[in-house]
């Protein structure tokens, strides 16, 4: 095992890139990231092209690598590795991940029922759904405006009772009561719809 004194001395450029990358990690410094990006993006692209990737794929993976550098910069430790080592490791891992994803995709069974498109609904089903929607719409119109409002907020917007109470500036009990009464009326009106 070697200690830190056995590590090669970084060039001035290497020290500067490590310093800039550390600034990106510590303060999200955009100017520092721009300098790191301008320095490493063309090199990463060339690195990926050497691995026989298409130009478009190398561009995409380069963008992914630099995005990962931005997101993970806080985990960069200049005492453990140079910026170039850290960034090229991310590039290598992105390339491996892409290769594995392509391999998995090529092994997919295209006849798997879960990968088949859902068949369009039958015409009778569409008619039944349209009639049911019309019936529900008429039942909602039969509710008082206060009841309709809380039911629509609960079921259309997905709000909780307390969120409705807060939005309408009503007591929680009033909201619950209106919903309970409205649901009772709807159940009576729509009882045979099921």
C-alpha cells in the first residue's frame, strides 16, 4: 500500500482543476464549473470516442458525465484523487452503465405481454363510459353548490379535508359534513350505476 507521498505531483493545470472542482463542490461556483467543463468536456468526448461510440452517443454521455460532475462535486476530495482521475472515473462508469443498459435491452423478450400495447377499448365500453360520465355529471349538478365545491376539490384536485378547510376558510367539521352529505346523495342517485 502506498501513502500520499508516493503519489505523483500534479501539474499546475492539474492543481488548478482540482481547486476549481473543489470550489464547485463547496460553493456551487458556476464560473469554476464553466472552467472545469471547458477543460474536461472535449477530453471526455475524445475518451468516449476512443471506445468506439458514435459521435452523437459520445456527446450525450459527455453531457451526462458533466452533469454528474456538477451534482456530485461536493463528494470530490482533492486529497484522495486528482480532478482528472475523479472525472474520468465518472466517465468510465457512465460508459459501463450505458453498455449494460444496451445489453439488457437487447435481451428483452418483445413478446412479453407486459410490453405489448393495451388494446383500445371496445365501442360498447366507450359508450357505457360516456353514459356513466354523463350520469355522474348530472348527479354532481344536483348537489348544492357548497357540497359540489368540496366534492370536486376532494376528488378532482385530490385535496385532503384539512386542505379544503384551509383553502375555503371553513371549519374542518363543516367540510367533513358537506362531503358526507354529498356522498350520501351521490350514493342514492348513482346506486344502480355499478
